[in-house]
């Protein structure tokens, strides 16, 4: 009779799959007008203009800007239209109890990380939690000045290049890259981003909604730049800025890019 190997002991067990939770760059599609055909056409246009960025890109569907949660049939039609356009809807953004029921009916997860970026006053969005009032015996603290990082915490400095396929995230602080950011690489910061080498990949500043964040780079060839969720791809940027030293910032909810003097 053939002998069978003894089962591996629990201690020192090597998992077949190692699960890690980390920063993931996923696009958030905020639905403001529930027009399935128009939304599909807009996505098709994005994919055509920047296929390396948006073709088969994972997308979160965010219905928080609508007066009511769409029906299951409408949501399925939208998912089909976006897939046909080249994108891959993978989840719903966190919202109301109706939204949670819709996600369950669609067999999609809810991602709560986008909930914090809902604009105040949007229909269907739950109110943000309020901080508790200060204790009566203590004076109210002086309002903190806006800043990209906690006081005393330095920005994250990356001395070497960020290569294709790599992602670098500076949480609650600025990011400085002393070398290049390669095509297919992604640098993200909750504060501002400074890049002293060529920027050929993607740079996303103000990742948690800081509209005062900026991007500075010495040689601009970016696939995509974004500040607080407002983005532009290379195809949308004047050719005279390609290869130049530039800064990127938000002004009245519009992303601006200009050469540095």
C-alpha cells in the first residue's frame, strides 16, 4: 500500500496565497447623471485617448451624487456599458443602506475608502461623523493650520528611481523623489509631490482631498497627473509643456499646469 506524506504541522504552515492590504490605485467614477449610453460613451472616449491608463482599468461606481440609488437592472446595464467601453467595474463606493443592498444584489463589494471624499450636501450620502465637543473644564483648542503632514513629521524622501509597476505612497505628508518616476510607475501623496528627475508615470497629489496640494517636476512626460481627484492625461496637456519643468495645481476645481520660470 502506498504511503501518504504526513500533513504539514500548523506551526510554520506555508500559505498557498499571501493576502496583503495596501494602497491601491483604483479609479472612482462619480455618477452625476444616470444616462447609461452617455456614461458608456464618455468612458469609451477616455479609453481611446489614454488606453494605457484606462483600458481594463478597475473602476469604483459611486452613486452618492444621485438623488436616488439606481435599480438593479439599471446598474447592471451601466456595468455592461462600461465593460463594453473597456473599463472593469469592480465595486461600489460606500453610501446609503439602499446602496449596500444594490451592491449585494450585483455581487460586488463596497469600498469605504471613497466615502470620506463625498462632497457635503450630496443627496444619498450619510452625514460625516462629528467630533465630540471639548470637555467643559478645558478651553477650546486653537484651530490647527492646514498642513499636508502632522507637525514635526518630515515628508517622505525617495532617493532612487520609482520603476515601472511600482507604487509609492506618502500618507499624511509630502513626497519628494530625487530620481525619475518611470512609465507605468505611480507616486501618491496626501500632500504635495516634488520630482527632481523625469516624470513619465503617474503622480497623484492631495490623495485624501487636499485641494492645496501641488505637483512640481523638473521634466514633465507624465501619463497622468491629479490633485484631489482632478486629473489630466498626457494627451490633454499642451505639447509645449512636454519635457519642461512644470507645476500642477487646482484653481476653482480646474486642474492647471504651467511651466516653471
